C-alpha cells in the first residue's frame, strides 16, 4: 500500500474514533436526569418505608421541614450518627420530619443492621431500592443529609457524618 493511502486511512480512522467517542460522551452525559443542589426545588418522590407505609415528600413539606438522611448498612459513620439523630427527633418533631433514606439495600439487611443498634429508631426509614431518589439528589458518599424547607426548596446539604449541632442546624434551616 502506498504511503499516502496509509496516511489517509490512519487519519480517517482517528477522526472516526474521535467522533464516536464524542457522540458517546455526549449521550452518556445527557441522560435527561437532573440533579438537585442547594437552592433548587426538591424533587418530589414517593417511597415505601420499612413498615410498609408510603412517604411522599410533597405531602411532608406541605406542613413541615424535612431532613433526608441517606445511609447504608455498611457505613460506620451512618451507624454513629443515627442514635443522636433519634435523640433529637424524640425531643419533638412537630415542625420537621427526619427520614432515613436507605440506599438500595434489602429489608433483611436493614433489619439486621437496626437490631445491632443500641436503641430503636423512631423516625421513618424509607427504601430507595432503585436509587432513583439517591440519583436525583446527587448523593455521593454516605451518609449525606439534605434539608428541604416547607416551600419544597433544598436549603442545606452535607456529606459525611453529622454531629448533634449539625442536626440542629439542619432542622433550623428546614424551618426558615
């Protein structure tokens, strides 16, 4: 094969690969889903709780601020913050609600995890089995906590473990 012909074939191959790579990246990054950040309107969702009830965010935010705490059974910081969150919740939650959103684990794993805690949790545990809520809220590391105010706006988001003071700050943000 002539040198000029090889050069044309190589150049054409490189251009084709670059074009296909660009199209693939464009289609993967433009999957139609949006993620929620602080200041955005919260994405409404309906999830089943561990007790078999349904929770819908828009119904809760109609009257209360809502704290969404995304967690997993394998997550040590999640285990450490849950008792303090439960204590704060039991001090009175007339104006706010705490929802523990488990990320994609089955009921048996969750119940086994909960039985290992020093006390029973009194706030609802919602099951995000297909991770749709986790993806909508752009949740990365666990635990991640999101506060939504009564107007349905995300007002605070924090990755990693909360202290008791952090929990109070989330409640205050959700009530403003």
